[in-house]
């Protein structure tokens, strides 16, 4: 089964397709009114507690280009929540549970292929919205089923976005331009990460179960729910395969390890999945052809990290993986251990432990040379050189950055207009 290309390659391909999409009748030196606007590749950084997204350069100094608010309709949404006792209860539960005392206004985001809008999942408002990057106003809004929206994924052609509705065990797939639902499918308990395969034919969803309970001892793992990988046909949305990592972990003698698959990344040759699980300081290598876990990488513990699992945010110990475009190195965000590191994929030897304050995500720079992590505890993003494993630069962003995604804005964009 095919698996994804590195995300930055998909972004570059989309940009090239748009750049050369001008009508054949346009003459040299003459701008066609229908020609797409020139685009600039950027990174969107979702500041979850702020309700903003910072836009930074995708390479080089990663300097901030602009900022956009992702809750322009906050007053309206809050009025609706306050008028509905059930929604109000869930809103407060999100704030005081997974939100660590804060509202969750942006979990994930992707730009549209034309670089004119950004699509955002908003956990506390249980919806997905499209925001006009020129004006900051809403284009459309899609309320998800249940009471919380979570991770998203965009199709390789940029036309569809999949979003996890975590309290209804559902993934919605939307037309990115209109917000119209084109399909949906059921998952395990608490769907989380979504990945489109590189040909757009399949969607992989990882469900993580109940991560906000205090029943965190290994012998209570059974209370966390039905956690599994669900693979569906991205056209019919019919289930193709279910992978239960409990069986695969038990087979290698790791029955005490959680089977809640967190962030995951595929190898460039489309044969191998690397994934993190709840409570574990490390990651696993899973071979798709043989359907088995082939290697385990345990990373160093921070001596300052409490061994009390109930103090770890949402059952995370390490949360964030990315891979260099050549497949040679894996970047790991060691969330509760306050570091990130680059691991050699052949030897699984880690490089320097780069100090970071609760790093929550890891992605790849536009040119593929750096791993970019979000430091949710320091309100900054940090770029780490894949070649050396050393930190290159840190850039301040908003309150509690989490997801970082490559995308595009129109050339010259610096933020929404004041009007």
C-alpha cells in the first residue's frame, strides 16, 4: 500500500502546478486576469491558547512574516456554547482537561492551493473553518460531529482535508474550497493523527483512546479504549485495513507498553512506518510488508522528568516525529523530557539532545535541511540541522505553539488588511 511523500515535496509540487497553470492564450509579459497569484512557501504555526497562527519563512532565518487570528467569530461561538448546557460542559472539560486550563483554539491548519486561505481545526469550538488570509474573515465553517475537532491532513493535490472528530470517533473529509463534506468514516476511540498516502488513494487514522484519565498505570491500560490504526479508501471511505499495535507489541514482549499510536511518519520508500506511543520515551519501526514491529528505539530520559505518569500531558512522553527527505534521519520531539534529537535511521543512534521546552511537534523545513519543532513551553519554534543535529535558530511565536505545517501565501503577504 502506498504511503506519503515528505510533506514539503507535496507543497512544492502544488506550488509548481499553480505557478504554471496560466492559460495557454496568455502572451509573454501580459498578465491574464485568470492567472493564479504568485505564491510564497511559508510555515504556519498554530498558537493553540492564543487563537492565532504565526506565519514564518519556511527556510533560512525562519523569520516571522505575519500573524492571523483564527477565532474572528469568537463572540458568536461563545454565545452558542453558553446557550447549550451540553456544549458548555464539553467546552469546560476541554479547557480543564486536554487544554491544561486553557481554551484550545487551533489544533491544526493547512493553506489552500491558491495561498489565499488557511483551513483551521478548532478543538474548543468543535469545528473546522476557512479564513481569508487577506481579510481575516471566515469563508466557511464546518461543525464536526461531537464536541471536539483535532488533527487534520490534506490530500496531496490540496483539494481535500481530513479532520478527526475526537469525541464521536469519526473522521470527516471536506472539500478544502467549500467546506462541503465529501465523506466520513468511523475510527477507534479518540481519532488523532491522519495521513493521506502520496497518491491520495488512502487515509490512515490513528486513534489514541482516553488520554485525559488518571488511569495511567500499565495494568490499567485496558481502560484507555479501543486504539487502532484505521486505513480507508479515500474515494469510497470504506475500511481497507485495521492494525492493532497491541498484538504487534505483545509479539515482541512489550505487553506493558501502550498501543496508542501518536505522531507517525512513513519512510520515503513507502515500506516502513515510524511511530510514537503514549508514555514511551522513544519510537518503533513497523514494516508494512511483514506486518510486524522490526525495531525499538528507546531514547534517554530527562532525570528532571517526574516518573509519575499522571503528570505527563495527555499521556504523552514524546510527541512529534519528522524525517529528512532522503530518509536518513528521524527528528524526535521529546515532549516531557524537554529536548529534541536527530536519530540516524540506519543505526538508530541519537545525536545531541537539543534542550527544548515541552516540544510538541516536529516537521521539515521547506528546503528539507532542518527539522522544525514547536516549543509549547517557551512560545517559540526551533530549527535543528538534520546534518549536524545542532540547533540553528529559534523564533518567538504566540502562546503554546503546537502544530507546524508547510503552506503558501500570496507573494508579498504580511497579514490581513486592517479593513
